[in-house]
């Protein structure tokens, strides 16, 4: 099958908001709408457009970031999950997410949802029919393919008749609701099941089923795969089938996790292209964990320093990652708002090409990306524990001749670059420059 059409509607790294970092499994309709309102008024003009409802929207009693084992889920007669009406009142009467998606679309934005791969265990235990077929849930379930951290689903056996038809029926349903973005979890990483010798492998067959189903439903739906770290050995398959795939496990406001992202981005940089975006995960700035507890922390503002936040946004942008905010948008302070709406930095995320790490020591990292008109983006990061000066040489960044230097965070012209420049940075700080060739 030719999968190239998936790239026709994701020509730039997706940009938006996801509910997980703030609300865990307990997001509600009111939360989605108020964040959509804020995005439409304050962030849409900067390219932020996706409002994504994360996990457990089909569980009436979800209360935090923790999961309820073997919870009762809201499913229809074909074993497909539906929004819990007590949390999403507009879904009453079988409307699903259509009314919320319409609300988001009316504001010029797009709507997304999170799902777990597979079929609800409830549907299998009840042996519900697969829509439009003679098959039933037990015919297609892979009962030994289970998630080690969530008990909602069994995997699907792609070799069995009815499995593709079940996934087709899911995408048909989501398309009818007006969904523009689907994040599928527990699908793109190998892991061992605790207390068991078995391993859940990279789910290539299931990924391909979702890809075919999205293509068949004829709606432009961005396909995002989680969790991470995705495997480099599957890079070609991921590029063929998905628009985004996580290259890290859940990313939080911890310098150690940010430090590790330099290596992950370096490994994946050659696979960033139009419609194909290795994903650094949601951006934990602003107000986080309003409900729930993840990474050992509860309700707080980000633990990243301001320098670390700039380092994060700079790395995500020069690498070409999707930019998905995880905070409560209505609580954004002015500094954080300016951080995530710097138009010069966002231009790099949109249009930078051939990004790569060109130098790394125990103290600093240098990345470059190509811009238009022979311009060159240069990011210099201090990954050490104290203030340092670093030399940036033309031979390191493949720059010959004379360039004008612009500091993109400070919006300042800094003179000329001719063979070398010195950058002085505090610990965990960075500089981002655009070098424009002088005639």
C-alpha cells in the first residue's frame, strides 16, 4: 500500500495542547472547552491548533492520573469506547465527541483523542459483534497481548478475520465525530510484563491496521504513537505509517530527563521530514498536575528553571519535534506565554531543515539547521553545572564566509560572524542564533 498521502496534511510539526500533564485520566468537557477558548484567543495565531483529550475518557469514575484496574467502561453494542456522559455531558444520546469537536472546530481549531490499542476486555467478555461482520470480539482479541500498566484492553490479532474490520469501524466512528488527531498508546515500544517472562513486542501489525483504517475513513487524521522510547530499528516502518511517534517515555520537568533528550534527538534527527515527526513528548511548562500525581510530584508550576525551559523549547524546535503544551493554558503567566509564542523560534520549528548535532562535549552541545536563503540556525547549550564560555567555529557548523548574527530569543542583531564567535552561558542555559549570509 502507498502510505505517502498521510504526509499531505501534516506538512509541519503538529502544535497544540494535551490534557494529560494537568489532568491525568480525569479530564472533563469543561476543561477541554476552556483550554480551547484560550488557545483560540491567544495561541492560534502562533500555529497552535490541536486540543487533545488524553486517556480514560470512556471511564465514568476516573479521578486522577492513576488507573482503576478492570474498570467498567462506556462501550457501544460493537465494543467501541464512548465518552463517559457524567464527564462529557454533550455526549449524551450517542453523540460521542461530535459536539465537543464541533465546538473546537468553530473556533478554527482541531480536536484529538487518546486511545489504547486493541479492543476493550469488556467487549471480549461480553463477546460483542464486530460491526458489519459475522465475527465477534473473541474472534479477534489477542488475550495474551496486554498492557502492563493499564487493564482496559486486549490486543488485536491482525491475522484473524474481523480484526481489520473492527479497527475500520473505530476510525469510521471517530471520523463521524470530527476527530482530527488520534494518539494510540501501548503500541510502539518493547517491554517485559512485570512478574512474567513474556515480552510485548513492537506492534507492527496493529499499527498497519490503524494506518489502513485512517486511510479508508478518508478524513485527515494525524496518527500519533506512544509511549516511547520508540525503536530506531523500526524507523522506516514508523515513517511509513505514522505522523508522530514518541522517542521517550513520559517526559516531565526534571533536568535529568531533558539532559537525556539530547542523545535521543541526535539519534532520531535523520528521520525528521514532512509528515514524519519523532516526538519529544508534551512540554511541561506552566501549571502542571492539577489533578493526579506523576513523576513523584503533585499540583505545581514547572520545576524547570527559566533557562531550562528555553533549552527545552530550543531543542524541540531545532530538532523539529511537535510542540504540544501540557499545562493548564488559562493559567499561563506572561513569561511562559512569551516563551511558547516566540515567532522567530516557532519559524525554526516549522521550516528548519537537516537539523543535526554537530558537536558535543561533557559541557556543551551545538546543533545546526538550515534555513531559507542560505541562512543557518545555530543552537548552543550548556549542559554542565556552572557558567562557561564556548567557542563556535565556522568549521564546526559548516559556515564559511561572513554572516549577520541574530539572537532569536532576545530579538537582537549581534553583529557579524566570521570564522568564530564566543558564547557565554549559565548552567543549563542556551543561545539560539540565525546566521544570514552577507553578500
